[in-house]
């Protein structure tokens, strides 16, 4: 067994960090959503929960987070919302260790849900997830951190997402996949690349380019139905792993972007040891976000009159945050280059653009924005 499966390396800790940051936002929102009464969380390659060096894996992080959210929002959650967690790993020994760890740490959620630990094969459980029936008052999150990539298929992920109420976070060992890309070996890699990247398979110029090609290939496959993004984890020089996030809802996509920018405040792209230097892994230096390229695109976009909804969606689809857009719009307004009118034609109050989620979620136009 590899040491990384016994004691997680730094890049594995970052996997858990982005998982926690996103789920904290995701579950906190769902816990207060009046129309949601059940949340399912699946961890399909969960591991043993606690490693030999004491580091905590995804199942422990997930259950701790659910307990924290319940403690914070108990009056709103109790009797209204239930959580259903399934932790699966084909290695029965790891599942038995996980069960012991959950008992020792007293990480039950009996008051608000259930925990099921299983040792099914991935091919079996993915079929169950693809065939399940869901309702509008249920939400599902699936974490896939496989032992390699041979069982992973974009078709399967597309099937999991088909109910419009599911989100998937997938880890891929892109460093090793890139190494064999041009030879397209083994056969399982060739099949995966042909499925995900089509004509771009075998043509990547660098590991980062390979990850971007994968991301864009996933997005093209799911275009018009789902949003896709990546989070790049740098282990050493030119050694990159990646998380891929899939959702059908722009608000879920926005929350994932926020989690990314929380970790990488400058680029919103991923994590690198360079970002933290000698500091603790989870306490990074405040840095100014690099929004130059986004600003160029936004200026072109605003040459035509755009609604507040269009500007919101454009910002998120360009993988930036609403505060980034607000900062740019305020600078344009202060230099008298921006025209912002309300839907009734009157000038909007200075600094008010109405592009935040709370202003656009009703899909009602509140303002129009145009470069003068």
C-alpha cells in the first residue's frame, strides 16, 4: 500500500480543505432553505477516516461539519431537515477502521439524519446513484476521490447530474494522466481522454494546459446543462493534481468559486506551496485579486446595455466573484464612464448595481448597465 494512502501528503490535505470550504457554504445555505428537507452526501472512496499520522479524512470532516451546522442552526433545522450520509470504500478493512473512528469520536448525527458505511464496488454504487429518483425538495452532493481513474467516466457523472439537484466534486491524479497522455496508455486512459477531450486528447502543451483541456472538455460535453470548474493543487514544481466541480445551478457554482478564491485570493485558480511560504497551511496572506483579464472582458461585454442579471451571470461564468465586478463597476462609475439605470429608466443610486445573488435570484430585472 502506498504511503499516501496511509498518511496523506500535503496535496491530500488541500483536497480536504477545498471539500470543507465548499461544503460549509453549501450545507449552511441548504440548512436554512425552506424548500429543502433532505440532503444526501455520498463519499464514494472515503478511506479509513483517520490516518496513522492522526490526520482526518473526508468522512470525519463531513460529519464534523454537519454537526457544527446543526449546532449553529438547530432551531431552523430540527424537525425540518434530515441528512443522509453514505461513506463507501471497496476496501472492507478501511470501512471497519472508519466505523471505529466514528464511534471513538462520537460523530453520529442521529438527531438529524443517518450514516451508512458500505464497501460496494464503485461501478455498482454509481449505477445506483444514476438510477435514483429525486424530488425538488432533496439535494445531493457526491465526492469522488478514486484510486486512479480507470473507473471514472464523464457519462456516469452526467447521469448522476441528470436530476438537476446533484453536485459532484471529483479528484483526478492529472499529474500521472498527463505523463501518459501522448502515448494514450493504458487503454483506460485513452478511453477517458477520448471521451472527455475528443480532438484535444494528446495535444496538451503543459500539465496546466492538460487540466484546462479536461475542464473545457467536460464543460463542452455538459454545455447548456451544467457548470464545470477546476481547482489545481500543486505538489512540487510542475506536478499538478486537480479537483473538478460539476453543478447545474449557477448559485452552487458561485459558492464553489468563493471557496476557490478563499484559498487562492490572487488568482482563484488553486493552491501552491508558494502561496503560503513558511506560514501555516490554513492561514494564507491577504493578497489583491488579479482581475485584469476579467476587467477587459467585462468592458467589452458592457459596450451593449446589460441587465443586472446578465452582469451577474457573466461574472460567475467567467469564474470571478460579485465583489470583483462591483469594484470594477465602482471605478468606472467614479470616472464617469458608466451608466446605471433602474428598470423604470431612472438613474440608480451611486454604487448600487443590483448584481448580487439576492437581487437576481428572482430573475426580475432591477437595473441596466452600460459603458458610456
